[in-house]
C-alpha cells in the first residue's frame, strides 16, 4: 500500500503551540500531579520532577517532533519510513506501534475519567457541594462512578456522558488538524489559562496560601525513595505526552520554519508551569478546609468538593475549577485520538471522519467495560503507566539516538551545542535511566499493588512490601 506524506500543516505557529500545549496540559496536571506530589515529599518531588522534565522529557520531546517532521507521516508509518531511509530493519516500526497502542489504551480510560468530570461539573452547577462533608463526598463519588447507591442508574448515566464526550472528540478530530484540532485549541487554551488564573487567585485569597507554599516548596527529603523517582518520570511522561506517538504525529504537521528545540522548550515549560500552578489552585483550599494533601486520587474527586463546599464563593469556583479540568481533559483526548486516526487516515479508502467514528466506537465499547468493571481501569493504569509508557520512551530514544544518523536529525534540530547535548543525553543517560525505571519500577509496582513477595536482594533495594507480614 502506498503511503504518502501529510499534506496538511498547522495554520500558524501560535495554533501549533496551543494545540501542543493543549495535548500536554490535561488530567496529568490536575488529577495526577497534586496527589503525586503530596504523597512523595512535596517540594522534594517537584525538584526531582523538574530534573526529569529537563533531562529526559525535553530531549525525548525534541526527538519525537524531529522524527515526525522528517517523516511527515503517522507514528507507525513515520518510524518505518525513517528506518527504511537509514537501511535499517522495518521491525523498528515497533516504536510507533507501542506508542500508538499506548495512546489508545490511555485514552480508553481517560475518556471515562473525563465523563466523571462532566458529572462533577454538572453537580457544581447545581450547587451540590455546599456544606458537603468528607463522608458525604466519598459517598457522592462512589455514587457517580456506579459503586454506591443505585449503581445501574449511575452507570447508565456515565455511559450517556461518555457517549457525549466521545462524540465531541469525533467531531473535532474528524474536521482535521487545521479546521478541527487547531481551531479548538486556539479557543479552548486561552480560555483555559484565564480560568486557571481566576481559580488560583481565588485559592490564594480564600485559602491557606502559606501552608500550600510550605508544602509545595519545602523539600522533604526524608520522604524520598526509589518510588519518588519512579513517580516523577511516570508523571513527566503522562503529563507531557511523550512515549505515546503523539508528538511524532503532531510533528508530521510542522512547517519547515518551526524551530523544534524552541517549540519543545515552550511546550514542556508550559506543561510544567501549569502543573505547578495547579498545586496553588488546589492546596490552599485543601489546607484551609483541613483536608489531607496526600489523599491519593480521591484528593480531586472527594476532597475538592468538600473544600469548595466549605468556603465563601466556593460554589461558583467549583464550576470554574471542574470546567477548567474538563477543558484540559478534552484538549488532551482529541490529541490522543489523533494518533490512531492519523494512521488509519493513511489507509486507502479510509476518510478522516470515518476513522474518527471507528476509533470513537471502539473507545466507547472499551470505556463501557471500565464503567461496569472499574477494577479493569486500575489495571490498565498500571499497564500503561508502569510498562508501556517507559517502554515506548525507551524504544523511541534508542531509535532516535542510535538507529537514526546524526545527519538526519541535524536537518530537523540543527547543528551546534544544542545538538551535541541532545544527542549525548539521548544516547547515554536517558536510555540507561529509562531501562532502570522500567525494570525496577515494574517489580516495585507489582510488589505493592499485587502483594507479590520479591527476592531479598530486590526487597533491600526497593523496600519491603508493607502489606505483607515480615518473615
């Protein structure tokens, strides 16, 4: 089958930056980052996270943009075409396959969480959080996801919201890169940043800003362990959107006059800034309400409703806050959908809109399984976050650093100091670190989450499983 280069490009540099930032800024910044920081030493975790973004996330982001623009194709076809140009095995297409499958798997549960967000946004509009205590909020969350009272009614309601969310995704992605994704991003992202400023201003004025600053900015190194580094790199990958073929796909639509190192810095920097700012949108309110800042995933869906329900003006801000998170989720979900749609569109006889509908139907069917079996959602989060994401990143850096020639990458990144530093990082420290994280992170996760007893030498390194009795 003959596969041609993409003919569509981003309409403007601003449009590309908004779309790229929108793809990075998502639930990883709001739902995942605050509780991950809270559980892993606050300021200490943030410093480690910043190092992971600078020395691992940014080089890989540059590599993916460069591979995308050089090939001008989807992640799968693009990697194979680059391998062919270097007279290397087409089996390196596994880089694109792992990334594309990971993006689809993540999106399959991402859209379910987004449907929860819609439900919470509607509850905020109705003022349901006013006066809500922790017990009532916990019950409310269980009711929403269908494991509380009236489970079947709740599950059918979430399925309806899931269908609406996916229909919006299909509509935007089906309209193309310039007329759909870019146009949506140029409207949603500026509105997102305005809403973010409003929420942060409210949180600082009405919450405990001092306690939040101390918690976020004071490094608590005694809480740092191997798991901190594991969570930091996982958060960087999940948040920026690397290792899933997404940035290769977006890179295929880049014009020749786009500076890849500069654009990569803007995207990674914006994503990191939003994650840090999100902490100041959440923690001042959490501390003011006397809630636990390390409350795990429930921090977002259980603690925040209680916090907003207990302070003056919280009812209005709850609408803005959950609406803000929903905007972020939507801009990321359309980006993740584009990865598989871009590949399907390259098939003969498949239209972009047809590909979008097909992916939407598959996501609805898989998402329905998560709605009726929430345990599978946790398992898929484990598989993607602890296996596929670092594996996809490792394969991508090996391919870009060792398989593709310096000359090929220099045509996209340019020669000079940036190229020298980038190539050194991509060939030596980054793959070594990712391989280490992939192997030991996997064992650490199955030890803690699935109560597996590891051999003594690994336990001495990773720490004991607190759920198992000492021998």
